[in-house]
């Protein structure tokens, strides 16, 4: 980017609206990520968003809006695509171990380059379908790659017994909440106000049910 200042100001204004405080170094690295995404997007078509200012809103701020709800030491971002929300969250919480999962080869190549370029020591990339991923995580994020029932059916085994699934949705997903599979319960639904984004956003937080925990049915 020849001139990052307008993008920096847009990001700073958004962070202020979200009541988030990131240090100067982290802000520059968030912009480095957008710079890298812009360069790769020309050839790899990683995201339909082409305008760098819109990338600040739709990729960075949309991701960072869930930062206050991220807990624990590990996070898996399923169907991460170009690294959303996993990379912005990893930059904001460098102590967090982040596992980026996507089955698309081009996107996985970009993710590996982003990890190297941004020096994300605690981030790993899995070029894999979500159902083939091993391990368990304190937090799982997923942004609109499937219904709640499908996501939990494919990857519910990845959630630690006391973990939280952070499902990012647009409109309030009442039909999906009604169809939640057994073994899981909705802990909360938060409406997210993403600065500059003229669209509804909801965060659905899901945990394992107490009945399932008591029965010891988790992996």
C-alpha cells in the first residue's frame, strides 16, 4: 500500500468504537496482513472484497468484534478462507495458539505465507476438511461456512469439554438455534455492532450440555 494512513485511521476509529485497545505494533501488523491479502488477492481471488478500506471493515473489524469473547489458550478457525477471523485474532492475542483450517489449496498456500510473513509463531495451518482435523480446542470460530447443526455435526468433537464455540452469523439464526443437535446448548447470542458495516451480525456462543458432560460422552 502506498499510503496506509487512511486505512490506519479507519482501523483506529473502528477499534475505538469497539472499545478495543491494540498497541501500535499490533495495528501495523494488522495493516501488513491487509497489504499481503491485497497482493495475493489479485492472482488467487481469496476474497470478493477488493477495496482496502472495505477490507478494514469486513475483515479486520468484523473479526476483532469477537475478541472480547475469545477465551482459553487455543483456538481453531474452521473454514478460515483467507484467515478470517483467525489471523486478526492471532495478531491481537499473540499468546493464543491458533489452528487455521481450510481445504482449499490456494487459500492454504496464502495462509502459510501469511504465517511466515507476519511471524505468527503460535499459528499453524491445516489444509484439511474440518471433519478430518485432530485435537481439541478451548475456542472454535467459524464464519458462515455451514449451519450450526452441520458445523457441530462435522466438528463438534474438536470442542474441549469446557470450551466455547463462537459461531459468527448474519441475521439472528432462529431456525438454526431451533435445530441445534443434542449434546450442545446455546450459552448466549450477542448482536455485534461492527463499525462501518451496514449489515446485521450475531455471535452465537455454544457449549457442551451439562447432561453430556455428566455422561462423559465427549471425546
